[in-house]
């Protein structure tokens, strides 16, 4: 009786880890929306500014006046790279493992009962499930941790892109007002 309770406590613990990683996966999927919106606004703002301020006279332009846009573009592309990597592993997808199909689990449980009837040292279904939960949870943790890091990097570069865009627009506005 005590051994069975121990397995159930272990099972509950490992099941909670598995559930936690499934929830992290959903949260990571949902956390893509805000960075995409901000990147869209950055592109729109820079495009609007280039279109409306524009290049008036090619002779008036110094390369330094518009050198901020390539910097903004580079930072934008880096943040987009990490965002795509965190969402879809650069179009390769993620190989999240699953426990098994319910029918496979049921079949295994029946086979395990037959096996236990033929041997002296019994194997419990809970112990097998716990081992499988560990494997699957380890896989999910590794993937989710990498996704979190990539999302963090994307957000960092989004902030740098916002700063670079702001500085670039301020500098160009001052230059335009001086003309």
C-alpha cells in the first residue's frame, strides 16, 4: 500500500512537470503576437517617415543623414530572425514528443498485465508511465527553454530597433527643420 502511494505521489509530481511544459508551450506560442505587432509598427513608422520626409535633393543628402535606416533594417532583421526561430524553429518546426496514443497506452497496459502474470518480479504501469513522462518532459523542457531564449533575444533586438528608429527619426527631423 505504501509503495503504491509513493508511485502515485511520484506520478502526480512528474505529471505536473509535464503539464507545466505543455502550458509553457502554449504561452510561448501566444507570446509571439506583441513582438509581431511592434515589428509591424516599426516598419510602418520608418516607411511613413521615409515617404513623407523623403529625399528632396540628392545634392543635399549626406550619407550620414540616412545611415540610420540600414542600422534599423539590420536590427529589424535580427529580431525577426529570432522571432521566427522562437515560433517555428526557422521553418523546421519543433519535435515535441508525445506520451503515446490512448489506444497504444491501453494495449501496452494489457500486455503489461500479461507480462506480469508470467514473471516473478512485477513491473507497475505507473513506473513505466513515470519513465515516459520524464522522457517527454525533458524533451519539452529543452525545446521550451530554447524558445524562451530566442524570444528574449528577439525582444531585445526589438527594443534596440525602437531606439535606433527613434534616434534616426529625431536626427532626420532636426536636419529637415534646418533646411
